[in-house]
């Protein structure tokens, strides 16, 4: 579960504060579970957010929203 008012509004903000490892790790888990391990491995070649989002066929807003829903369903 994501504590109230602690969820990041952007992926850049995901890597801030005391929950940065938990948030970032759970995004990786979400991508693995949603898009598959093969897709997750493919993302390792990218170093820009827009490349990752394009490869996933999503937007940052949608990725964060879907990640939040995933966390709520699985905690």
C-alpha cells in the first residue's frame, strides 16, 4: 500500500525520499508482471524515459496510474 500523499506524481520523483527503493522496485515488479520479463530485459538498453515509455506503448501518467492500481490490488 502507498501511504497517503506519498505517491510520486512523476517517475523522477519516484527516486526521492525514504521510500525510493520500495517505489522504484515496485515499478520494476509492476513492469515485469504486466509486460513480461522479456520486455523488462529489453528496457535495459534505454537510458531515457521517453524511450522506455515508447517501448511500453504508454505515457508516464498512465504508467504511474496503472502502477498505483497494481500496488493497491496486491498489498
